[in-house]
């Protein structure tokens, strides 16, 4: 069966096509038009579609999609493989929920810590029985650099440097790089250490736009054996929902 999967954020529309569990194609767009959608449908001829969106509005192209194939709007009650203990399950971000579903689907015999490194960095842990109790939300890499510029008069706006590994900076730029990049890395390592104390076999799944930052630095840490980059984790989780 061919499935069409949409992960709609505030900026990008991520689209993927799966044949059962195999990812055939994926792309991201600023907008989706009926013409573009028709091209995708003609090329892949999917039987089912699932849409996850942080936006509450219904898009015009959804009506066309619903006329041509079985279509679902993802919501928290569809994540049947997860025992969601969030105080208000309907308030949990759908991207976070889909990532946890994907983690548990890919590695059902392990506990999994999902680190989603985007605008914000989220840390979400699900145990081997599929219990999800909540997670953490922290400012992302770019947000931290922008905050230093925005809330001070003299600090410059700089960008991340992948190879930077100084603990102490001897220039303003190096000090910012040290504070932001090491601070975020130490934060992640602290979450990992705390959660792996509960289960030493916990996988560490990395996803999101700044995945490479964490992958590069955590691969040189004591947790390297458990680090698994999963750039399409949310899309895989949404596809897994169809097969539940």
C-alpha cells in the first residue's frame, strides 16, 4: 500500500511517500497547491493520506485530496501504540507525539529518547512498553544566538560553527560560541545521563534541522553507541499510525 504523509509546520510543508514502511520519496515546500498535489498523486497513486499540522486551518487542497483517497487528520487519539500520560494529551504537540510514535515503532524493544533539534529543542522519552510521561522544551541553537543579540546592546549575532570545541573563549565571538554550543551540548548530555540511569539501553534518536550539530558532538561522547540519526522520524511516525 502506498501512503502519502504530510508534516505541516509553521514554515514548511514536508511531504513523503511510503510503500508500507519504505520511504520512497520526500520533499519540503513553502506552499502546496492543487496542481502540485495532483502531480504527486499521479506519480505515486497513493491509497491513503495522513496530515499532521501545527496550523488549525483547513487547506483548500485537502478537499481535493479527500475526494481521491482515504485521508486522515492526525490527532492524539490516533497514536494507539503509545500510552500517553500527558496531563492534557490533546495539548501535546503533534510533531512531538508523531516522533515518539516513530521511535517506538522503529525500536519497540527499547526505551527511546527523542531529541528534536529545531527552532526549539525537545526531549521526549518513551519506555519499551510505550509509556510516554512527558518531555522538555528548550530554546534551539539559532534561538540562543538571536536572544543574545536581541536582549543585549553590544553582543553580535553570530552563527554556529560545527568544529568549535573550545570550553573557554578568548574573544567575544568565541565566548558566545562556547556558551551557546557547549551550553546546549551539556544540556543534552545532562538529559541523556539522567534518562539512561533509568534504562542504560535507551536509544538516543536525533531529528530536526540541527540534527547534524548533535550528531557530530554526541558521536564523540560516552553515549556514541546509542546515538541514532533519524531525520525523517516524524514522517515515519505518521506513516506508522496508518498501520496500527
